[in-house]
């Protein structure tokens, strides 16, 4: 299974814990996979926080008639987005 969301990531981690318990993978392999799972979780958390900020900006802009936007730092032409 390829983890694609929080549920499948958790399933993958549990599978790895079972493999580690049965000594099907080494402790070092388990640590490496745990670090990768942590990085994947960080990306998922980033997306949740970004969505929250976007919703708050929408409310702010509606109340104060502002045109505030969240910069697209992942855009290819980031330099243009900073203007």
C-alpha cells in the first residue's frame, strides 16, 4: 500500500511496527521509515494549516473588504508572486 492520506499513512506505520515486532525489518529500517513517515505527516499538517489560514483570510477579506492573499510559495515563478 502507498500512503496517500492520514489513514493510509497510519496503516503503513502500524504494518511497519508489526514487521519490526516480527523481526521482518531491522531497527535501522524501522527508524528510517519512521523518519519518512514523520516527514509525510509534516506535509499533511502543513496543508491543514494552509487551508485554515485561507479560510480565515476569506472571512477577514469579507469583513474588512481587503484583498489579502496568501502567497503561492510553491509556484514555479515564486519571484513573481512576491511583487
